[in-house]
C-alpha cells in the first residue's frame, strides 16, 4: 500500500486508496498526464425533439480511458480538475474539440442544430472565459447560435462578478444557454428572468421513477408548466423507457435525452448511428 505520495513516487496502478485525499492526489497527477498524453475524448449523446422524434443536437460528454484501458468517470475526475484548477485548460480543450466536431459535421451537410457542452462554474469565474471562447469560435469558424452551454443552477446564483457578467455577455453573443440538472440546486428562481436562458434540463432523478412515483410526476409536471409559461424549452434527462418518454411527452415536455434514444458514443460512431455518415476517416 503506497503511503504519502511524494513527487516522484510511482503508485501501484490498481491500488486501494487509504484515504480520499490520497485518491485525489493520485487522480490529479493521473489527470495531468492524461491531458498531456491525450487520453481524453468527447462522446456525444443525441438530443431528441419529442414531438417529431427527430434528433436536433447532441451533448458532448468527457471521457477518460486511462492507459490501463480503465474507464474513469467524469463524476470522479471533474471535481478533481475543478479543485486543482486544471478545469480551465481542460474546459478550453473541450470547447475547441466540440467546435471542431460541429464544424466538421456541418460541412458534411448534416442538419445538426447544436452541440451542447458542459461548463463548470470554475471556468466562468476566470475573467478570460469570454475572450477564450470567442477566440475558439474564430479559429473554428463556428456560430455561437449552434453552441449550447450547459450551466448548473448554482452557477447562475454565484456572486462572482466575473460569472455574472460573463453569463450575460455569453447570452448576448448568441450562445444557447441550458440549465443543467434543474431541480437539484438552489430554490431561488430569480435568475431565470435575469439571463437569456433557452432550455431547462430536468434532472434525471425526477425521471427515474416516473412510472411509479406520483410525486415525481407532479414535480415534472409543475416544472414543465412553469418553464413553458416563462417561455423556455424543457428537456428531460435520463429517459430510459418508452413509458417515461410517453409520460413526459404527454406532460408537454419538448425534448428528451437518455439511453432510450441513444447512449453517449464517440464521434465516428455517433456520425454513423445518428447522422448516417460512414466513418469520417474514410471519406
Ligand atoms: P450531466 O451534464 O447531467 O450529463 C448527463 C449524464 O447522464 C451523463 O453522464 C450521461 O452519460 C448520463 N446519462 C444520459 N442518459 C442517461 C440515461 O438514460 N440513464 C443514465 N443512468 N444516465 C444517463 P456522464 O457522461 O457520466 O457525466 C456525468 C457528469 O459529469 C455530467 O452530468 C456533468 O456534470 C459532468 N461532465 C461530463 N462531461 C463534462 C465536461 O465535458 N465538462 C464538465 N464541466 N463536466 C462534464
Ligand atoms: Mg450536461
Ligand atoms: Mg444534465
Ligand atoms: Mg445530470
């Protein structure tokens, strides 16, 4: 069992960590080299218009397959990236990769309306975020109206001036704004009228037991009623069964995302499955 990891200590690969701190330190080092060695990639998951059952766009989700071939969950390493500050650079890489992908798919004449990327609150606290994302739009020749930024409720409520002003500017620049994991964050809804929000993503936790739990059904119904009257689109995350899809559709939800419609998958596979393109590499 490796004890305190000194600078150059090589930790055994599949170890039990004696503490969560030790695990964090190990993960941070691994993440640094993962970024350097390009072990990270984006997967894409389709987003469906429930009224037409057509795919309108996709969400980019970060994946890390480490050099042992082991899958590391973003739920584990995104917080590590946030605490260590690595998230800023990583976020720029995520944006660049998604923009490049969108451009490629658009030049191949697909009708993808947007790619949705997750933005960590830590990225928006950095005063350079707007400048950097503008630069990436320019480099990849992408229109911000085809990019959706997924931001959690808590981010909108942060008192950081950088966050508040940059969120406003991003809306003015024409980016689509989505509220991610809606319903799990804070209860203040005042931010909904202050920012140019396009879509509310209702968290998966309300969808999971929708068939059996009348309370969840009432919550989803109330969220849809409220957001619709405020003029936002609604999307439910984590739809896994036909019945869930029918329920949320009947409640007036506009969009859906989940394993029922398609799992996140790597770019070429996505293109082949969902936009009818053979491997881009072969074109
Ligand atoms: P999220 O943004 O709410 O993403 C949705 C998560 O639900 C994804 O997990 C997706 O794979 C999963 N999911 C989608 N449909 C279903 C379903 O039908 N059933 C179930 N059980 N799960 C479903 P994933 O990819 O593991 O990502 C987890 C979280 O990690 C994301 O939640 C997001 O908060 C964060 N994350 C992922 N990629 C990025 C990224 O590029 N940047 C940042 N900042 N955070 C990211
Ligand atoms: Mg998301
Ligand atoms: Mg989400
Ligand atoms: Mg979520």
